[in-house]
C-alpha cells in the first residue's frame, strides 16, 4: 500500500507531506486547489515523463518522495528482488526534476531509470481517470485483467512452458542451420583449431611435469656447481668438514675415561661423520647422473612456448587447453551431425506446435467463458454508476495461424459503447475521461477478489453524475476498499461522505503574492464542515450541516 507522499517545489506546492492509511481516502477541495497536481507528482515516481514546466520559477528543482509497503504485494516484491533493489518490506521511490530539464530517479536509495520506475509502478498502483497512468487502455492490462478473473493460471503456465520449449528448439535450429557457408566455414575452422590443439595440448598433469623438467634443465649447471661446492667443503678440500669432525672426535676420545659425560657429545660427532660420508656419496651419485642437455632444454622451451602461444590465441590458460580442445571437438561433432539433429528438431517442433495449438485453444476457452461472466458483471455495475446506455464488450479473438506467444494466440479486446445507438470501439477512442474512470471502477469492483494491485486511485470517477448515482459510486468505492487501498479525488459530497479518511486540499495566497497548495487530514467535525461546503456552496446553514452529519453517519453505519 501507499504509505506516504512528500512533495517539495512542484507546481503550486511548496512543501507537502501526506501520510496515507488503508481503506478509502477521499481528497476534496475547491476546483483548482491542486488535487490533481498530487497525482501528477505521484505519477512522476511511477515513471511518467518529466515536464520542467512543473518546476516553479523560484526553485531549482522539484523533489518527490513516495513510500510503499510491499509486504502484501508479491509481484512488486519479486520484481525488486530480481532487480537487486529490495529493502525488506519497504519501497522508497524518489524523483527529482531539475529546472534545466534533467531528471533523476532512485528506488530504495539506488539510482534507477524511468523505465524501471514505470515497470515497478505498474505493479503498485492503478490510476483511473484523465491522467497518463491509464493502464486499462493497454492490451496487456486488459488481457491480464481477464486472465486473473478467469483464474486460468494452469492453462497459461501450460502455454508458456510449451512456448519456451519451442523457442529453445528454434534457437538450436537457427544455430545449426545458420546459413550453409557459415556452417561450413565454422566446421573448417574447428577442424584446423583441433588439429593444432591435439598436436600440442597437454593434460594439466603432463603440462606441470614439462614445466618442472624445464626448470631442472635450465638450472642443471647451477645444481652441478652447488654439488661440487658442497663436496669440496664436506670432503674434498684440504681442510674439510669430515677431517675437522674426525679431529674433534679424537680430541674428545682421549678424555672419555676421565669424564664419562663427554661420551654423549663424542658419539654425536662420530654419528655426524657417518652422515657426512653418506651425504657425500649421495651427492656424487646425483652429480654423476646429472646431464647437461642443451638440446633437450631447447626442445622443452619450444614446446612450452607453443603452448603459451596457443593459450593466448584461444584466450584460455595453458592448463585449460586440453579441456578447450574437448569443447571444440564436441561442437564439431554436433555440427557434423547437424543434418540428423535438424531432422530430430523439426520432428520435435512439429509435435510441440501441435501441443501448443491445443494448449492455446484450452486457454482461449477459459478466456471466452470468463469474458461472458465479466461482461455481465461489469455492465450491471455500469448501469448503477450512471452509464445506463453503456456496455463493455470483451472480445477474445483466437488466431489459429498466428505466431506462438507466451500468452497464447488470443487478442483480448476491451471495447465499449457509451450509448445504445453507437457501435462499440476501443476504450481509448470511445470513452471520455469520466466514463473511463467509471468503467475502471466497475472492472475493479467486479474483479476485486482477484486483482493484484494494492493501491487504486480514481481521479474524479464521479465526473458528470450526481444524486443517487453519486451515492452508488461512493458505496462501490467503499466496498472496493475492503480489498484495496483506494484514493479518490471527488467534488461530490455523496462520494466524499463514504470515505474512511478525508484530506482537504486548499489553495492560499502568500504575502509575496505566490499561490500555494496545502493538504490536511480532517477530523470528524471538520469533515462535516467540508461535506456541508460541498453540499451548500457559499452559505452553509445549520440544516446543511445536519445533512452533512447524517451522510457521514449513514456511510459509517
């Protein structure tokens, strides 16, 4: 639901903040006070195009903040998660319009595009009336409204699943067929790449061993020098470790009988002599077997150089070349067997196309059945809403030869005739703003138990009506508020009295001559005063006040 609207420097609004509650909230006030300006401001946060003329001349920018609670709006919450813009159950929208024409938008504090605002807004609010957000005229909205009323989720999901399979098959067919020359050229390239890869590529373990061999060969001279130097120090030099250890051992041995505590040290030195001899033997054996092989080193260097060149060419790491060759081989095998695969795919596509046709026919049948029922309910409501000669005609045109879509093969039409002697036509061309608003109200009431939008706004749904019809409109709006949060801009006391909350929009003139708009929530006694104003005009009598109180009591009871 819509929880809060904050507006700064927008048209004749200097600064305004409105906290909204569940149920039916009515906005009343004199003509021109700025009620519809509030909807214009809200529309900007729902993705409407910016109009710099709404930025006051004294301000550099207009700033609008809107807060929603999406806890009970799963589609909007899911959209926010998918876009990475979710923030618990709160959704904060902000739109800034600069006087130089620049526009900025944020969703939960993160920069957003106008398209994102529009997509999210379509899941949060439905606006009925003479404003840009008339989703009811959009074919997708009409189809969705009918589908939700029909409760045909399983039929739609069946169509969508088959359609997705068809799309996947078509993509593979396109890829495999892909034009004769492209197909042949790709196979030729794959064969060439595989030939050089299979000649050079090594498994990761073999590559590692080759790199270790290269290091050994490259370091052979240094290793041999280190062995010789070690033997010289340990055994071969005139003064070496072995002779020094022997001299130390003899010096200590002369005193063992005098002090037995020297025995442990002497034994360790003797043991060290043995270990030095063994180490020298090992070093000589290693040095004798160590070969200086420049030819082999050159061969290994060339092999590694080719592998690294291939890796750069194929844009993979050297250790990934072997696996990359496997991927290319699999692609080549698939392309070489393309003719066989294409026949299989064509057969599958033909079968799926038949399945799709049957699923689309089933879906169409659910829509046609629902269209009859919804037509009857809406037209019954239209008569009570002051449109006795009007009728909604929901058409479901099934095109068996049409291109498969995820929504079936139907074209869903919401046509209307506003007078008995006129032919039906599209909503956008036939219905006036007030008529469209009441048709929208009738549809919302008829589909209230299945509709998804948490917040509905009606801009002068009572235009052109009065008396008993106005009271019916008010009651229908109040009934609708049992399923949705409803906001209604109205000039009729019969509608305003049905509100659970009432906001008065006032226009005043400041000392500097500027005209500004203010909004305030009316208490019970203030509501009676405002209803009386709407009833009585310039002079409000006690009788008018009594009538206003009775209207409020009847609505509450």
